[in-house]
C-alpha cells in the first residue's frame, strides 16, 4: 500500500468527520485541495471572509468582543488593538466548525485549513500514535509550530530561572507574578512512543478534536476574543484542555501560499 493511501485510510477510519476550512473567494486553492486530498473523505466548510466583516456588526451580533480582546492583549504586554478582520474571520470559522461538531455529535473530527502540505511519510508513526491515544483526549495537533516546539537552550534556561524565582517568592502570594504550573505547560511532556502532551504551540491548520474539546474552547471563544490558535495554546498551557501532539508532523504549514488570514 502506498504511503498516501495508507495515511488517508488511517484518517478516514479514525475520524468520523473531516472538515476543510476555506473561503469561497479562494478559488485558486480549491483545485489544490481536490488534488492533494484525493482519497480523504472530507467536506468543505465555508468560513467567514474577513473582507465582508464589519467591527460594529460583529460586536452587535455578539461574534467579537473588542474590549475584552484588547484587554487580553494588554495583559500580555502587547498593543491593545483590535484583532484584524481576517484574524476574526479565521477564528469565527473554527468556532463554526466546533458548533457543527457539537450539533451533529461527531465523536472525532479532523479539521484542516485549505493550504495543506502533507507528510505522507508519517503514515507509520501516525498509525502507532492513534493507537496510543487515551480515551480522554480533547485536542490532537497533527501539525504545529512555535518557539516551544523545539526549545532552544536559552529558552529552557529562561524557564528554569523563572521557576527558581517563582519558588523564592511563593510564600509572598501577593508579590508572586509567575505561575510555575503555567511555565511547566510551555513545553511538551513525554506520553508515549509517538505522542506527547502538548506544550504551548501555534497553528490550527491541522488538528483532531472531540465534542468535549469543542465545548471547552467555545467557553473562551464565544464571542471571539483571540486568534484561533492562541486560544487553544493557552487552554493547553493551563491544562484546561487535554491536548496532545504527534511527534512526527503529518501536516506542515505552507509558507508559499498567500495567507488569507494575515493578509486577506
């Protein structure tokens, strides 16, 4: 059996629903999707187009909360400004998928964005990873990126210094600004031969999710207050969703295709 055939057979058998998020205006990608995903039983989920969204309408309809979004950015030391309309559109698209999962009670759903690069060579490791999945999982990264994916020595040293500092000031709870449990959540933890407990990762271009996982995310993202991948990263970091990642990426971010999220 060829690697492509094996990979898609694994995904078709494990997930009872596959959504590919795309925009109707992204017609150049539709042929690419059809070609690359031939053999995968997927359905196109037509997402929210940022070009068609207006801030006042989104706020009035309860789709986006600008003040809370700005407050969250400010608390992280970032400029307190609105998410871009394309970022909101992307987040709303993922929210729409979660609502469909809950409505239809899909037990395990694969969600892909419309610019996939597929590592067919990961079929063997994925087969083992899916067998190792616990029954209690909420979220599974099949592709991800970010500084904490392959942490540098400097980043690990920074974490250790912060941990020591946190322990020193722990008796003075009012002075304590650092939560060592959160710092511990920055990095992946060993789980099995082919799986890890997820760290703080970015990217929602390829993941599996359960109805319970969808419900947990919606509690923090209805209305939208953060980018789609940021809210998952934070929930994973704090341990509020049970998130895992495959050790070998099955899907990779496409750096060659113009991003409709960041640029529209």
